C-alpha cells in the first residue's frame, strides 16, 4: 500500500513528514525501536503487543496508539488514492486492541469461583459455563429477585 508522507503531513497538519515504513514489524523493527519516543502512532493493530513491548523496553515512549489502516484504509485497487481516508483514520484516534492477557486473568478468576470451566487446547482454550453456575451467580440472583 503506497503511503504519501508529504500528503499525510499536510492532511494531518503536521510540522514535518511522518516516518513511513512498509515492513515495520519485520525488517524495520530496529528502526521502530530506535525512533519510538514521545507520543507514537503505529498504523498496525496486528502486532500491537510486539510494538508495545518494544516501546516499553526502550523507555522513551510516553503514549502509543494503534490504528488499522491496512484493512480499513487502503487495501484495494484504489490504494493510491486512499491518502485522505488514511489521514482521517489516523486523525480519529486509536482502534480497539484487545488486552488478551487481562481477559485471560479475568476468566481464570471466574474458573476459580466455580462459574466456568477452562479446557486447554494447546496455546488456546475453550471456556464453558460450569453446570449450575448461572443459577448461583450474583448477577443472576439479583436479576431474579428484582
């Protein structure tokens, strides 16, 4: 996907051209590590955990936002004309990036409370409601007594 740094700078009213990379999470990862300082916007949500870890290790980044421009902005035959849409996506703010570790911790608390069962599947897991858990949950009890 072609990115026009000068056009993005004009559209976003930046004082200089943004650093544009095409293989940031692969061959250009060292450049991210060296340059990530202050407030950073990364136009990739797929590798958010990797970029977050690298930014944290570097200790120079104050805030990091992730925006998915590939699937929502310019991954099509019209990619060369997508700069205005990409600029709008970058300006609107970060995309939601799931914190899978926090979700897993919360689910484990539910398992410990006996309300769910975790069935390991390699690195993944299947989560099922424990038998009778719905009737004994505090939310369910509150809903049936109201």
